[in-house]
C-alpha cells in the first residue's frame, strides 16, 4: 500500500487534513491532542521510527546504485564455523 506524500508547507492541503487522511489509510491513530498541541501516540512514534529507517535504506540504495554505475560492486561474504560452539557461531 502506497502512503500519501506529506504535504509541502505551501500545499493547499492543511496539515491536520493530511494527518487525518494518513490515519484513515493506515487505520492507526498517529496523533492525540494534549492541551493546545498534537503529540504522537505510541503507534505514531513506532511508525515514525520505521519510516525513518525506510528513508535511510532508500538513501543507501541510491549510494549502491551510484557505486554500481562507477563499476564498484559491494560483496558480502559470510561463513559459519561448524567447529565452534553454537553460542560462538555467527
């Protein structure tokens, strides 16, 4: 499911409207009103953290694509030592 892009400050869509739309699409309450301000709910904090991780991963993909365009290929090799005790194996 694609999520809506957050509105730009100059957007005609008001921020509260965008948040309401996002909450409806996700089926999760992201914000709650405390006094005169809105604060993230626990679910909102969890989803924000995950969204930040996804943005970091997207940036990493850009860096990998750039490396590949320059002819550099990242290689990861992993090995498990069968003779080590289970707790020491990676």
